[in-house]
C-alpha cells in the first residue's frame, strides 16, 4: 500500500505547529484561499487525510463535498484550533458505543 500524507488547511499558527510533527500544511487566512487549496488536493494521489481548521470548515463545505465526491479515498476532518477548541467528549459514552453497548 502506498504511503499517504496528512495535509492541514488552517491558519498559519496551526499549520506551523503541525509541521513540527510532520504534517504537510497550507497556511490560509480566508475561506477563498482554503477552497483553492482543497480543490488542488483533488489531483494529489498521495493525500489520505485532510484536516481543515474548525473556523474555516463550514465556509468551505462545498469544496470539501466536491473533494469527497471525486476522491472517496480521502478523509476530511474538522480540526479544532485555539480559536475554536471544540466540545468536551464523554469518553465513557463513546467507548460504550464503540463496543456496541451504547
């Protein structure tokens, strides 16, 4: 199986932090820039996971849907950042659900 890359599309601060752990990143400051990057990823055969910052995710949803329609082998995920840290997770509930008991 061919090695796939993780790509982050986020604000410069987040991208530079993720680059420290080997994630390829594209720093963007606006949704229009993020849409352009996401559209360019359609032709990349070496991308397996695209992380889009939470503050941009909803604004680029149409580009994400197009990417997933054309490339079913790419997973796109919302990346919580400092500006939008996400919601607390009920770990016990998620574990029970994963085990088929919840």
